C-alpha cells in the first residue's frame, strides 16, 4: 500500500470551503494533517468556529489553528453577503465541543513543513495572509513543500469582487504578492476556471438528499448561498474551493494546464488585486503559475458526490 499524502489546508470557511474540506476528508489517498484558518469570507472568530464544527460533523479529529485576523496592510470588506453573517448560512448551529489549537496558523505551517518535509501539499482556499506571514518568518519554507494549490485570481481579468480582482487575492493582495514571489510554481484554480466548471443546481440538490451527516449539514449551511447564486448566476452552482480541491487531490483529472508568469497588481486604482498573467511571455519573467484551464467534469462531480455520501 502506498503512503497517504499529507495535506495542509488553509481555509476561511465559508460555504464552498466546507465542500472542499468534505472532499479532502473523504479522500483515501490523502491525510489532512491540519487546518490553518484565515479571515476572509467572514471574520476569524466565525471561520474558526465553522472549521471546528465541520470537523465535528464529519467525525474528523485534526488540529485547527487560528491565523491572522485580517489582511497584512489594508482592511477589506468580507463576503458575508454570499456566505451569511457567520459564513455558514446563519443556521444557528450548536458550537463544536472541540477547541482551537493554541499554536498560530503561520507557526503550524512552518512546523508541519518540517515534519512532512518534501511531501506536504498545501491547499490554499482563502486569502493568503497566513502563508505570507509564515514566509516572512521562514523564507526557506517553499523548498520543503511538494506542491501548492491556490484557489484564487482571475487570469484574464474577469474578477468576482471588483471588475478585475477575485475575492481571495483582492482581500489581501500584498500577501498574495509575497506568496507568488516565493514559490517556484503554484498550481492555480482561478475564478474563471470555476465559472467553466459549474454543475446544475438540480443535480446538486439531489446529491444533498443523501442520508449522511455531511449532506444534511451542507444542505442547511448552503441553502441561503444557493438561493443567492441561483438568482445571480442562473441554473449552475459554482464551487470555487471544491474545484481547487479536486485539482489538489486528483491532479490527473486536469485535462489542460498552462504555465505562465503571474504577478499581483498592488497599485492600480481600478485593478488592485488583479492577477496579471503574462500570456504572451512579454516580460521575460519565469513561469511561476500552472493555471488550470480544464478539469474532467465527470470526475469533479464524482468527488463531490462521494464527499456528500451520495454515491
Ligand atoms: C473564493 O472567495 C471565497 O468567497 C470563496 O470561499 C472562494 O475561496 C472565490 O472567489
Ligand atoms: Ca474560501
């Protein structure tokens, strides 16, 4: 039997983070060694509480480390209009019995990169603040990481929060800049790939009827966001973090990837937080991003169904 691959997930749950986490918990080839929690979709006290609750619902006992309370430099509005005030659809769930780990997320990232040197896969589902702090403390960290997958960006400039910025990058552009400068190659599932990999709400609603604690809980916490999304984007449901997780767990499901230089816009009055991809390689910088273009849709949907226990 081959050894399971250690996975560290940095996340700001968040409704679509929750689906991605259920996919990772369900995967037989990976061990989730810890969750490090970012502020983003909503404030840190909520994202931490949501992560703990989701672990409880899924029956998973792993350390949950709280990270930074906000972006490195500039305060940014959250996404509670999408995910609910508490980030989990305001269903009023009973708080998890378990408590958060005392070690800061950035320190946990560094420690676990030593414990699993050369094997650890990082999956980044929120703003990149915790990892940026870890990189400042330990610039050699990338050398110990096997792969890093980031949900973030809008690679041809079609953002989801401002015209050109995607939420995770736009929330903390300075952190994203530090991260994209530090790693030799980052696998990116951007917002535009997410828009190309939606699946029908009516299928998803069927999967949510599975008689499992995961499906029941997810049905409840996502109801409000699904209603919002239906009104705004029509009959398909788009789960950004789930697509990034599919790429992390089953990279062979990626049918097309493009390697290019990618940089973060920090200044622009219209474009701050944009991920500027040098598609024509005009600037002479090395390719630092491997950008997901197309993922096997049937495989993606199969992983989601399995995570919900919908067979
Ligand atoms: C990303 O922003 C958040 O709202 C989601 O959880 C996802 O990580 C999509 O832009
Ligand atoms: Ca997220």
